[in-house]
C-alpha cells in the first residue's frame, strides 16, 4: 500500500468523522483513482490494508486447501478436516472464486454457513481469522467462503450500498444466492438449514441476502455491519457508517448481530438497529471473557419461545471479528467467540419452521 494512498484515505476518514461527506467522497475517489463524485460509485472503504488477491496469493494456503481456479478443484484435505472444494462461479466481471469446506464423516444432509468477508480482505485472510470452517467441522457443518473480485470493487467490498445490489434477482445478491443454491443441490447440504454471515461490508450484504432470499437462507449473522436499506449510494453509506442508519429495514429472518462499542468505522448503533428490527420479549445477560473483554448479550424471544434475534455488544472492541485469531486482518482475540456464538444461534434456526 503506497504512502500517498494511505495519506489520502486518512484524510477521507477525518472528513467523514467531521461530517463533510461530499469532500470525503471526493477524497476516496481520488485515492482510488475512481470516478468523480458525480458518477455512479463502486467503492466504499474502511482503513486500508494490503491483502493478496485469492487467485494469485503468494501466502501459504490454509491447511488442506489450494488457491481457487476455474472449475472445481479437490485439494487434499488435512486429516480430520473433511473435504475442501474450490472453484469459480460466473463469467467476466460476474465471476467469483469460492471455497467450500465439507465436514468429515458427514452422514445425511448437513447445515451450511455462507461467510462474506469485509473490505480489503482476501478469502484466506478472512477464513483464517474467523476459523468458522474449523468450528463448523467439529459440529458436522459445511462452510462456504465466496470471494469478492477487484474487478467488481477495487477494495474487495461487497457492494451492499448500491441500489443495483440490494434486491432479489439483481447484482451480487442474485449471484450469491445462485451460487449457494447450486452448491447446496450438489454437495449433500440441507436446504432448510442454510445460513449467511459476514463482517462489515460482508455483514451488510448478509443482511441484504436475508431480506431478499428468505427462501434460500434460514438465518443471518451480521458482525460490525449495517441493516438492509441503510444506504442506496456512497454518501448515504458514509453517513450510516458514521452515525447510524436512518430508515433501515428488518432482515425478515432470525438474526444474530455482533458489534464492538468502540468501533470507529461502522457506528455501533447499526448493530442495535438490526436487533431492534425484530420482535419479541428482551432478555439481557452480561459476562466477560477471562482475561479479555466484557460483553452484553440481548435476546428477543417470541411468544412461542423461538429465538428471533440476538445482539452482542462487545465492550471496548474495535472494528474486528470478536474472538478471531491474531495475525489476520480485523480480528479481536480478546472478545467472545463470534464464530461459536453464531453457530449456536444458527443451530436453532430451520427455514420454514
């Protein structure tokens, strides 16, 4: 990452926090060499970090995996890790790499979690940091990691904030739902127990998918993200990230949200808005990770006793995956384990119940 880019992005961040969204937008476009503020924006950014592209990564692959390539590949899996498939879905600018982790010794149909990374993250980086596939394998679950391409967004952000990527049958929601449905049909996955989760821009896109495709997904996990309808263009997205979403919509599906209350990138009120969009009586619990962060968990339970929503506020946590592994981008090892908590929540959710 060159020094000029970092300087420009730091300036854009200061402008955003000061409320000067027009100049912040222009500064971001200038840093990225993108369109002028009057053009249709393709980029939204958080604090930038250079991560290799998954198709050309020179970093070591995850154990039992291989870089994505056209078609479906079957790299040798590590002992006890189950089978790992990689491939590419779509053509041209619509093409996306993906990695599917299938659990060892699966008997019958297995549940699936679709995991969407945040801005600037590559597939390996996100998978290593969250370790969702490892936690899922221990429960007999599958995990799918789609990868955003730099052709679709130079900073690898899922385009949750663009009106053309927020509806059923259009843009990235349609592409991700189609990819998921095809892999579900081919690889012994239970279509009633498919869930989607993500971090930051990936969390915002997960919320969009939950609202647009309730016939594909059973529940949604949003970590440090925003509710659907939070924005329809870049200036609105910057505003929602800075001070919270106005006019946001509920996901329409059971939802678990994690958010650090010291998040300086996406305002914590966005996590609260996701929780408040669900119905039911509220229960509150507080705790602390031994030697780590304190947390407050709220749950919404409907009249039939079903969990409708869960919100974890992680005290003092930044814009990072709670309980994630050190050494990966946007992880906070001191927080409660978001991957385990999401799997616990998803285990109680069956589509159509």
